[in-house]
């Protein structure tokens, strides 16, 4: 066992990746109770909803918990880009009989800020993790002041060094295979993004803090391989997507079980930031990367009614179905069972 897992009282050095939109406290509680590190994603939760989920987890188990936030800078709305995006979507609005004028613009995902910190403090989660860098220094200090360890995703060696220099207690090395949003935050050049096998040993060599490997890890052999590369723990997302405690939609579940379940791409269409998801109609027709998509998270609002209409008709053409390149570990079982399978060679 690594010092990282021992300090948190984990039985296995496995973190269940926080996955906004497809899970809440129920999954986190199940994984933590089973001896891994369960994670509660808060990127799409309001403060009150976060508190409700935290109460649920703490009532179920007192073992270590990770609470996860996005920490992007809120973008200034850009009317001409929004208009260009709506022009790109116009044929779809026409197809579904939607009036583009009536679709409100909106933010969608709130970054970590004092309101979340105020509500989080009484729970003192053992770990707080961030995606897209770190929040302002005073917020990092505040989270640490109540005893939480701060961890964050790095997609390059440079980002890992930056996180260590800015106070991260551990760094999550996110390989290009990973499902969901790229954690990339120093620049936006996707050619800098490399695989887990290439990234983890380079990050291990570059920083002194513990390194957590993530991206494409789907079975016990891959867990052992990541640890042998010098990782102190692994973070697994996609493999949990079909577990009983997940709120993964029926359409997303069906796609993960279908023939094209391994066909993913990095796209900015759904939120404005690059994220890996199962390839669908919108990605084929407008992307997967499109310069008209407004800055994160503003791209989401214009798509919402299309998504709703298509989903009501049983189609995932406009849904973001985040998933990594390796769906081979997905099982329709309780999360504790999936966790013990991942830990089988430790
Ligand atoms: C459905 C889904 C949602 C995700 N949402 C988040 C999130 O809210 N916060 C976060 O830090 N990472 C998120 N991620 C990324 C994971 O933290 C992790 O990098 C990724 O799942 C690892 O690769 P894997 O999916 O191949 O296991 C998400 C991943 C998936 C698959």
C-alpha cells in the first residue's frame, strides 16, 4: 500500500472517478464503504443538492470521501459566437420545430467558489479534487485549513509541475484515453495530450507528490501496471458506468453495451471544452471539434432542447455520452463487486 492510500485509510489504492451527470452520493458511498475512495462530483450540482448528497454519504459510511469540483474561469458571454453557434444548429432546430429565439442562453456549470466552500466545510471531506487546474490560492488554502487533501488533474508534465508548485497534495495524471472532460488547463493545444502509459512515468519522474494514474484503466492487470509505473493509486471512471448505483441514462447504457461502445472521440460540441464521449450524430455532422462552439460551459444551453426532444424520441443524437476508450471493464454489478475485481491482483 502507498503512503497516499494509508493516510486515507483505504483498503485498496483505487479512486472511483467523479463523474458529473451520471452518479451522485450513492455510488461514492458504496465505493468508500468497500475500501476504495468514493467521489462525489459537484460540477452540475447546486449548493443545496451537494449538501443533500454529502449527508447521504456521511450517513452511509464514515470512511474517506473525495468531493470534486470544476474550477474554470467563468467566461464572458460572446454574442457573435453564440449567434454563430445557433446558426450551426439551425437545421436541427428546424428539424424538431424549435424556435431558436426562445432558447435561453445559460451557464450550466458553476466553478468552485466561497458558496460551495461554506457548505462543504462542516463535512471536512478527506479529499477535495479539482478539474481544470486549481481555484484561487485563497480557496485552496481554505480547503486545506480544515484538513482536506487537495488533488487535481494534469494532462501534461508541465501541468503536473504547476499543480505541485501551487499546493496540490497529489496529482492525477490523466491520459488521453480518459472519458469525460480533459483536465487540460495550461493552453488548449490537443496535440500536447498523451496516453496514460506515456504520461504516468514522466509525471512520476517530474514531481515529488503522489501520482494517481487515470485513463483507460479497466481491469486488475491495468491497475497493477499503473502501480508498477510508479503511480500511488489509480482513478477509474468508465468501468463504473454500468454499475447498479449509477444514474447513467438508459440511452447511454445502451450505447455502452452496443457494437460501437469503443468508438469515442474528443469533442467540444457539448460544453465548449474538449471531452471524450461516444461518437454520435452531432459529433459526426458538426465536429467532433467545431470553432463555433461557445466557451465552456456556454455551449450547453443551445443544445438542451435538441437533446430533450431527441431523447424523448429514444435517440442519443444530441446527448453527451462521456466514456473512455476502454469500455471492456463495464459490468452491470454493484460497485463494490467491480472494485474488488479491479483489486484482484493487489
Ligand atoms: C461519464 C464521465 C464523467 C466525468 N465527469 C468528471 C467530473 O465531473 N469531474 C472530473 O474531475 N472528472 C470527470 N471525468 C473524468 C474522470 O475523472 C477520469 O479522468 C476518467 O474517467 C478516467 O478515464 P476512464 O474513463 O478511462 O477510466 C468523467 C469521466 C466520465 C467517463
